[in-house]
C-alpha cells in the first residue's frame, strides 16, 4: 500500500559498537498494521530482540519512533516514543515525549532512529537533513541534562533539538529519563534513560529543514481550523489550557484519588497548599506549548531568578503529597532538580516515599541512610535525589527502584507500591476499580498513560459506548478498561498527545486527519482494531520475556488495606472480581497469559 503523506518512509539504524550508520525504507505493510510510534516500535522489538538479550546487553535496541501525524499541521501532534527492553521491568518499555524533538526528527527525514550496540566511549548521534553521524561526547559526559543540551546546541547550532540523559542515566539508575528541549520535556517512564546510558549514548541531536508531506494539504488545513475553533468553544478544553494538569489536584483529592504518605493515608493536613490556587499565587509564571499545539498546558514557574518548567499533577503528588510535603515551592525545586539529574519524578517520588515509610517503621536506620528521612522533609528529599543519581550510600540500592530495594530490606515488600517493577502513577486505584484493573494489566506496569479510568467512570466514554459508572463497583470495568487501552494505543501510535481528547477531539477527527495526512482511509473499527493489535503485540513481547499471569496484580496495600478517611474511605481494589472477565474478553490464555492463537490470527500478528 502506498502512503501519499505522513511518513518520511525511512529508518536509520545506528550501530554504536562499530559506529556504522545504515538507512533503509520502512515496509508500508507494517505501518498499515501498527500505525507508528510504539506500535511499530513493538514490532521491531518482537523481530529483533529475543528473550536472551537483556536490557543492558549491547544487542538490545533503543528505538526513537514518530507517528504519521507527528510534525504535521495537526494540533497536539508533537509526540515521539522511545521503545526498548526496559531496565526497570525486564519487559517491553516505552516512554512518550512531547515538545519539538519528534517533529524535528520527522523533518530531518526519518520516521525512526534505531540504536544498537554500545560505544566504547561517550557518544552523540547527530541527525541533520538525512545525514546521520556518530560523534564523541566525552566533553559533555557528566553534565546534567540541561547543561548537556545547551553545550550541544552551542557546538552544533541553536536550531538543533536535543534529546539527552543526565547523570542518572549515565549511572544506570533504573528509572532514569530521556530529556529533550532543554530538559523541559521527557520520555520519562520505564527507565529508558538508563538504556541510553548503558549504550554510552549521551545525546541525540536533530536538525531538519524539510517538512512532512501531506496527502491533502488544503483539506487538512481546513479541518484543523475547524478543530481549533471547536476547542475554543469547549469549557473543559479552555479550563485545561488555563490550569494544565495541576488544576486537577483539588478535584481528585476530594475523590480520594491522591496518594498520601506512600499510599497509606486518606487525608493530608495542609493539602490545599498543593492545589491550583496556591500554585497560581506562589509559583506560576506563565504557560508554554509543544509543537503546533493550541492547548499550551505546560506550566512555567518562578524559582528565584529562574523560569523553568513547573511540576505537572503527577509530580506534585509524587514529590508532594506522597512524601508528606505541602511546600509547593520545594516541590517545584525538587522537580527542577530531577529534571536536570534525569530522574523520573513519579518513580523517584514513590521510591523515596517507600524509603521514608521504611525509615519511620524502623526498617532503615539513620546510619544506613546517612540522615533523617521522614515524611514531610523536603531537604531530605533533595539530598536523596542526589544520592540516588550518583549511587551514594543507600542511594545505590534505591537507584534500583522500590521493587528491587524491597528485596534487600527485610519486611519492606508490602511498602513497595509498584506493578511489574514500575512505581504506579499518582492515582489511587482504591478510588477507581477500573483504574486498579488497568494498573494490573497495563503492558508497562502501573501507567496512567495506558488509561486513566477514573474520569471515564465518572463522566462516561460515550464515543466508546459507555455511560457514567459507579467507580467503586467492579461491574463492567473489564470491558471499559479494554476499550480505553485499545483506544489509547491507536491514539499514541499516531503521534497525538493524550490531551487531544480533552474536550475537543473524537475518533472521527483522528481517522479523518489520518486520511487527509496519509491518503489512506481508516474508519473507527479499523482504528480500534489497530489499537487492539498493538496492545496484544506488546503483551506477546512481554510473555516472550517471561511475564506470567500472576504478575497482573497490585500491591497488597491496595488490595487489602482500606483508607480510614477521605473520598475513597473503606475501599479496596476488588481485582479478583474483574481479572477473569478481562482475560476472557481479551482472548488471553489464563494459564500462560498469552493471547490465544485465534486472537493472534484475527489481529494479523502472525
């Protein structure tokens, strides 16, 4: 099948061990089946990374992939995805980033950049208008992510877009991130910054002066204008633009959805100081947009004389409420520190909260930690971030993440709030039965980007055929979670930001844009089937890497410990009442966890 736009049509393979570059055309049939992004990335891992290749093996691949709408005039189409075998889980890992790096890679002539091997010395990949080369990066090794970005642009030119790692990635912290756009946007989860560090790859610098070919450019521009006008009329979309994700804090706190003190409490004294009113008064300094996005949900905050990216909701909860901290300025400072060091704020905040509970329960001593490590102590949290990044003292163990750390701290396993090795996102599944099922079955661990079910339980997902539901009941949640997981797989693979669906874009919009961009028709059924195909392929990869059905579960605290107060008082996740139905509807073998042969054939994943 011939695509008339959307795809650059080329993939660049870089072998860091031999410093060799190979450019090849992308097979159109693969693009048709898996769309792009982590869909095609998962297929590459399936085809090229067998089970014996471990995350830090040089033969593991690191795939930077765009979608067909990435870099087009389409609003909120800035995304790129990084895919690899995850150092954090041992399973497939993917992390999605925004900003300008993804569109620049497409404009430089490539849908994907695939990195294999390990450099004998620090290296940097430079992509410039179809030309790709490997350069030494010894002079920037050791710099933080922002310093490295600035140094690369000072050397190559300010118009380069740079993805880099900080010291956390260099030191193989298992939840290190890949930062781009001056360490203000991140491909953050699953520890792919460590995968990059394991290859001794400090940075990828991209410059493209081309453009993305559009099959029907005039029709696309007319459609985009109508979409943008529609967004202006949506109160939900306008409010989200004004407040971004931090604006949700008060609402979800009242639902009992915000984690507090390592998921142990239902209320936090002084929580109001983390809500939007305080955010706006104390630290807010403006907003910023990713490539060609009318939403502009990114928050800029003031820290003394500096103006930097501010914490999103997930970070406010991870570094704030979950660590018992209500000083919003301190949270913003620690967020900026993590950004520069290259730490995933969700996993770092959760691992720190785990360590704080271990300390307060006497499972870790002051001699072991080196300082007092109590809930509410922001200075201790800053120090811990540095110790983890440079693997000093207890930081060396906590750099492995809460799952591995709990194996070395007797009696602590119950306090590690993670799924498949990934610390879960900052929405308490005891406030949303569907959220619990999603966390348990999410391909890459407890990720909210595979679905944030609580909102669809509350308000319905009419386009997918769901009315509002009782969020505390397990009834109907398997069907809802499956539909949402499939939907988000297709949306993300296209290169859209997840926030495109907040009040202003529908599946009809996405399929129409796909047709106008690529020249290939896609209807709603094909969109959802593509999402299901991608989800199942990722599951197959995980099963190849050793995943067992017993790992589709949640921490004991969420299954057995109800909170004594708050908006989700007295509730636990009733996972056992949902998981069997989920497997049946998915078409997965309950003994192996694998999609059945019939399911594989029906989805054309032969």
